[in-house]
C-alpha cells in the first residue's frame, strides 16, 4: 500500500526491507530521524553512539561479523568519522555496510555548508543520491547490493529537503539475506603497510568496475525533453527544482549514482543537445567531472555555490517565467532563534555575560547564548573545540586574561569529543575552567538520549556515565555542581573556580525545560505598581517577558516559573504565587 514518508523514514524502511540488523549513529540534523525510525523495527538493533567515529567503527564490526549494518550522521559528522572511512575503503566489507550522510545546504542547523560528495571521491567509495522518498527507500536497498557485489562500504547522501520532505513510497517486505560467516583474513582486514599496499590496487580496480556499472545503472536516468537546444545534468533535490521549473521542456540527465560518475552516458547526453547546463547545490562537483571529460558545460557561472537552490532560482537563471503561484514577493519577518523560556542555560550565560568573560562555545542549543541580549559566547568551532580551544587560549595568554576565560559545553557534546580535550587540560596542566551544561538530554537535535542520561535509544534503562566521577578520573580535582536557576550560586562558583590555581569543572545541572517529565512552577506575575520599567528583567532574553506597554509583562503560556528574572528585579515587581 502506498503511503507518504519522510525521506529519512524511507531510508529506515529501506534498511528494514534490506535485512539490516545493526544501526549505530550519532544524532545530527538533518539525519537524526533515520536512526530513530529504524529503532522502531524490532528486527533491527539500533543505538546512539558517543560520536560518529565510534558509530562507523561499530557498524564496520557488525559487517565483519556477518550482519548488514548502517551508520548515519550529518555532513560535519562525516569529518569526525573520516579516519575509519578512508581505511574501510581498503579493507572492504563482509556483509553490506551503508553509511548515511545528510548535507545541510542553507545551514538550517549547521555551522558550515559542506559538500559530502568530495568524501566519496577522496575515499574512492561509491555514493548514491536519492531525489525523493521513494528513491531513498530504493537506493538504500540497492546500496546493500552494491556493497556486497563490489566489496565496499557505500555512501548514501541525503540533504535537508529530501530528508525532511514527504513523498509517496510503496513499502515492501523484509528480505533477510543469510548471515555471512566471519573468516579470518589478515591480508584483507589488517591495515598495516604491507597489506595496505596490496589492497590499494584492489580499490582502483573496484573504481573502474563501478564506473562501468554507472554507465548502465537504471538510477542514472535520461529524461528526453522536447527542446534539445538545452540539456540539463542534475541530481538530488536539484532535480525536483528542475522538473518544477522546466517540466518536460528540456532533456535531463538525472544522476542517482553521484560517484563514481559515468563517462559515456554524459558524453552521449551532451552530444544530443546544443548546450549543457549542470544544476547542482553547493560545489561544482558534476561540472568539474564534465569538464575533465572535455564536455563544455555551464554550471557555477549561473548557479551559486552558496545556499540552497529553488525552483524560482532555476527558472530565473534559465530565463523561464516564474508562475504567479510560486512567487515569494512578500518580505517574511525575521524570526531569530532564542533559548526557550525556562531554559536552564540562561542563568549561567547571564552570569558569564555580567562578568564580561571570554567564553569558548561549542555545538548545541546553548550556542544561542551567543545572540543578544546575552551575547555571552566568543567563539564556536566544532564539537568539543570549546575545551581544546580553552586550553590553547589559556596556555598562550597572560595570567590575567586566563582568569577571565571559560569554556561551555553540553553533556552530550562533552561525551562526543569534549572529554578528550579535558584530558589534555589535565595532562598538560592548564589553569582552565570548563563548564558542562548538563540538561540531561541531547537537546539540539530533538531530545535524544546520550551516555549521561541513563537510558538508551529505545528508552530502556542502561549504564549512566557519572560526569563528576569521569572528570575526577581524568585528573580534575576541582569538580562542583550548580543549579543554573540560582544566580548567586552560579556567580560564586564561577568566581571561585576562576580564582583557583588548577584546572576545574563546573557542572551546571538542570534538565531541559521541554522534557515531558519536567514539572514547572506556576508562571510569575508582574506587579505594575512596583515595576519601574528599568528593563533589568529583559537582559536575560526570555521570550516570556516583554514590555509592550512600558511595564514588564509575562506571558503565562510561556513562563515556566524558573525565577531567574525574579532574582534580577530590585523592586520586587516579579513574583510567583504567594504561599498560603
């Protein structure tokens, strides 16, 4: 029966139908729902790993044992997993291994735009790129066939629009292939130099075989149009924009296998039209390949390598009319993201901003501490970089500057890659103060469990990493816990740890305000007679507080009764319900 599915749900369905038995991932928008959906199938073991490198290595181990496996991540996560990725290209697989990577053109929830197709080329691995949910399901199943046929991991590239849009799919039945027994084969799997040298020619021959496959595969589709003055080569969501803008006017070569790319198919397509335009998001990846083949094309001279494309942009660049129904002429008011009302990070960030500290930030919803009015973060680079960067900053600064610098990092991000930075702090003895913002969940990607929460992906109780014990175990003697709703306690802790002559960790602990089990206090109210319009309460940037009438007002539908604003008011104008 046909049904609507998100692209990510369709990938998970493909994992199920292909007989995948093992999934290990790290949550990262826009890839997260693949693993969450896969976990709903009892036949698939699914887990959250501490980071993408661990996830990929675990998936490789499952493949080695004879089970079809999968690991998923967003584009920057593939950077973390690049170490095993490149060597797995040499070892090949036992059972099929598929690696899902979701790019985020437009940076809806990312710190950079990155084109993951370059990884396929650099690692010499095949990559498939679906353009809708039906292809996401079908390409996932095909990826396992290719993985086992060509003895290789296979990359499945998604993007925000394909991952998070719905289209029609027709689910099928699960086909479970027989498990492949593990057999010792040191020459294939032990990547010491002598063995690796013998495996490299195997990789090169595999690439030649995959190019031959790319010439005839049905996922590289030639749509014949009526007007051969122009031909379009495209892939992924760009194909959808082309079809919306152009219909069946021009011939289109849609590439479902994005690496390795075919040779003859592209040359023959170009010979059938007078002019070739390549339409692709981000880098000129296909365009470069065409030029290397001697095919004259136009690509990035027309279409930007920045941000997402759209059907309107495609129509405009091809000098086609934009239908009135698809025009977006009205200016849409900006809606910058803010930390939620009752967010436990707000009080801590207020403390850091008030003290005018240099704050090394990290990746998570707490990155919003960088925006006004708090503006409490100085830099954000990548997962775990706050702790490592703090160490380098402190070691390279004068003592006074060092005593005015801290790092902030979330509990999940700390487990991902912050703990190694803390080991470096302890081992190389920098007088650094690291603040772990423990909100008891992985907040930014939608409330996934992590090793510090005590629950696994399926919500079952499991081992809970004790942050205090872990910090002490790596050599940090000064470890303390504070409640971020208590401003005085936060300020005291920050002052004392910055004054200490050794490394320290402050754990700011209170669960995310959006967790279903968190019980909030009654909303605060404002006494307008006592409010002096000083706007002190506005300095924390809480969306529940406004001053539309010249006096502070609290939206009772948003306020969680956290009491942070109450501690700021010198006139006792903000208060909760009086106790009987």
